[in-house]
C-alpha cells in the first residue's frame, strides 16, 4: 500500500538540490499509494577527521553519514520540513556528487499511527548504519522483534518494518566479526532468509557508500535504467561487468510503479519474486535467492521498453486526476479495443491458446475486490449468455476465509486494476494450488497478476492515478465483454447477438463522449445533494453492478454514506428507509428489466420517495409520467454494454459532490489505490 522510490546517479554530477527534487517528484507520482506520512534519505557531506580525532579506519563506516528526514502528512509537508531543516542545519544544497544514492517512501499506515517515528526510511539505530524503505507487511515481525530485543536492540517505532534494518545490522555485525567482509547483497540475502510476508525493500547503508540493494517477494518493484550516453534498449545484463563496466554516465531508479520513472527513462525491468538487485559502481547485478541454497545464482534479465507517455501522469487542464480520468474514457475505451475487433470478430492474443480449455470448463469463477469485483459482476450476465458456462462470483478475501472449493475443471478469472492487490494475489495462489486455469484481467503490464496467471487480457486503459477507479472500471467491463465474445465465438446460435454487441462496442466511445456532456447537470444535482447524509442506488439485471459501483464512488470520495442495492430486494427491508428526505437513484434504462424498474419507481413514489431516475433518452415520460422525479437521460447502447454508459453520470456526481463538500478528490481519507496488504 506504500510507495518506495530510489535514485542513483553514476559518473554524472548532480547537485544535492537536484537529487532532492528527483526524490520528491518520485514520491509525488507514488502518492496515490499512500499519503499519511513520508520520508527520504540522502548523503551528508563527508568531513575529514581533525588531527585530534580518531583515524578514518576507526570510523563506524566508510561512507558519508546519511541525512534522514521523516514527516507526517502528505508529500508537500515533507518538502517544506526538509527545506526548513536543511536551512537550520546549514546543509549545502549546491554540493555536487558524481555518484550518489538516495531513497524515499510514502506511507499508508498499517502498523503504527501516522507519525515521524513510524515513517520510513526505518533505521537500524544510532548512526543509521542501515536504512530501509518497505512496501508490504512482515508477518513474523513480532518474533523477529523479540529475538533482536534479546540481542540488545531497542525499537523506537510501532512498525513491522523496523525489524528489517535492525536485522541487517545484526547480520552485518555478525558476518563482519566472523569473516571480516560481507557484501551488501549477502547481508540482504540473509535478511530475506528470516522474513515472512509480502514485501518490496530498498536498502541504503553508509557501510556500502553509493550502493543500493533491493529485493522483493509479493510486492511490485521496478528498476529503471537511463544511460545518458546512449540507451541500450532490451540488452541483457547480469553481473557488474555486463551492464556498464565502461563507466558511462547513467541514472538508475527503483520504484513501486512505472508512472514514477516514465519522465526519466523508458527502459525498465520488473523484478521477479526472490530476486535481489545490487547496484555498485554504476553496474547492476541480479541474483536469485533460494532459501534452500546457501548461495544465490546470478540471472540474466532483459530490459523492456515502457509504452507510456509523460502526459498520462499529468493533470493537464483538469483540476484533479479523477476528473481527467473520467473524461479520458472515450480514449481509454478506444485503446482497450484497439486491434482486437477484427472482421466482425474478436481477437485476444493473450487468450488464444487457452480458448478451447475455457470452453470445456465446468464453470467460470470471477474473483476480485472493490471496483474490480463490481466490473466482474457487471460482466457476469453476458458471459453466461454468450458462453453458456455457469459463472460464480467471489470476493477474494471471502474465498480465502472460507477456503471455498476451486476445482481443476474451473476457469478462475482474476480482475485487478493494479495487478498487485494482496487478497486477489493470495486467491490466485490458492486457485493455482487447486489446479484451476487462471486468467488475469489487469491494467498493469508486468504486474504480479499478469506474470502468475496462465493467460489474460491487458485492459490498456492507461495510467490511473486517482485513488477512486473510473476509466479502469469501464475498460475492465469492455475487456470482459470481448473475452465473452471470443469464448462464445464457436456458437452459431448466438451469432446475431454477438454481431449486435460488436456493433455496440464500436459505437461505445462516441456514446461515452455524449454522456460526458451531462457534466454540468451532474454538478447541479450534486449541489442539491450536498447536505444529504445518505444515498441509495437501486439497480437490477445488468445494472445491479452499476448501483454498487456508483454507491462505492460516492462513499469513497464524497465520504457520504451510500448503498447500492438490488432493486428486487427493495421490498425485503430497504423500503423502510424511504421518506421524502432520503435521495434515491433508480437505474431504469431499457433492457429486459425495464418494466420491473417502472414498478419499483411507482412503489417508491407512493411512499413519497425523493427519486432521481436514470433512463434511456426519450423515456422520461415513461419512468416519471407526472414529472414527479428528477430524470437523467443517457444514450442507449446494447443492453449488456449499458453499464459502461450508466456509470459515468454517477462518477461525475461523486466527483462534484466531493469538490462541493471540500474533500480531497484524488486522495480520499484512509484509502490508497493499490491495496497490497490483507
């Protein structure tokens, strides 16, 4: 749930001020992952010992002492406090370094309240001999803490992370006493041997000046390489002699997300689980850690080329990322479908080799969390219709809690925007253990989900930075619609229906552009709801998921209690809540459930309900014959694609409600975008 970032410049002069800004900007790009506290570490100036002081060999370490800054609150709080503190300490920001390693972290609290002492980098103790930034959770930290306490270590924070740098110091001291010298990567490898849980770690130590070591297990970590004298796209490297023994100037980055390195380089590598990356003398070594072996193996990896534009991570003319991402949906949907609708059919390269297996499966199991679960729920009706295969739904955490049955004959479809959602990944491991065919639907190339599943579809919605997912949701539905069309393409009886859906898909971006024109109307509606304490959203059939997702958006960002409900269940309890003050949105666009929704509207009106009805264009008189309720008219598309259209007014409503209520749109209270903890 946190964001980690590191920057190392080699053989190129960089002022301390520049290094600070690179670290700060890296954190700004990752702030959506957590924003209750943050911190950075970089090098102080090395001071020559006076004639009366101890010799350099008696110094506790070889490198310059670290400067560590931690602050509660958002990144800008850290920026202000750092510049204030460097003024007080008279730190020279114009000092230049030809080689320098800095690390940074933005936090979403799991262990310990937001406070400087719980912020990262976490330290090994006095002298900051080892510093660590961490994304993930260490599940055995209490046992490690007890052991280290018995060995004389004192803990200052409430975090699980603090055991890591202290364990590194323990390993270093012990190895140093016994063997005389130990490499940075050897220290990290022994630390990994003791850790349980999911993590991505970056280590910095003055014992190893101008070096960085990183490792991962479960959490995403990206290495970015920027060769300033000519980039080497896709070339393989493994040890210190292979990448850059020529001493060419370069910049190297570690990041939790590609969006933090795209402005610096397009050459990147996604670390695999149990890999250790050691940067020394500007060269990169990659080792594969095996807990059953004493020594790791060197591995060769190829750099990939990032296909992302810098503009994607900037707001442009919009006030907020959520606003930008809502209005980007005509483009993101076009990108999701690009090259996949051909000759009246659907071509999904990521599924091609597994379609026959999916067609023979006993059932499809959709597994996800939050918005991704809602997208899968929206897809369930037409997947069943077009494939004839039973579809069941599972919330990832509940599947794990119940240890629900997953069979070898099942196809398990995992839906996650980031591809790093902890509950979804644990459910994936569970499904793999049970022998199911596992399919991934994700927005993130190189994510853990995309690497661990047997096959899948990248939704290609583009970088989504607002914590509340918008364009990824609609692209997920479209990706699953195309998946259903591909699986069911062998059924002659449904050819006409498939053609109609494919035609609807081609028109979808223009229909989304049309519905976005309701922006001003949704702002005016939001102003009428600003003082409401609750909101109900009723949907059924294809639009039950729309009701859940619309309510979730209002809940997430506007911090208003809202509930999405199945309209067919209205009479079984929720009707007791209806009065003239409670706003109720009813989704009643044209589909097989339209007449039932008309009945729901009449029942609510007879109880003086305060209704807002979403209907297809031209249906206002059919849903509210006496003008007795407010109407939102949306363009009509194929009924199974209507949820893509219907969610957009609700996204706009949630956005404007949040702005009018004075809350943070892109970084809502207590939330973060990529949920990498259970």
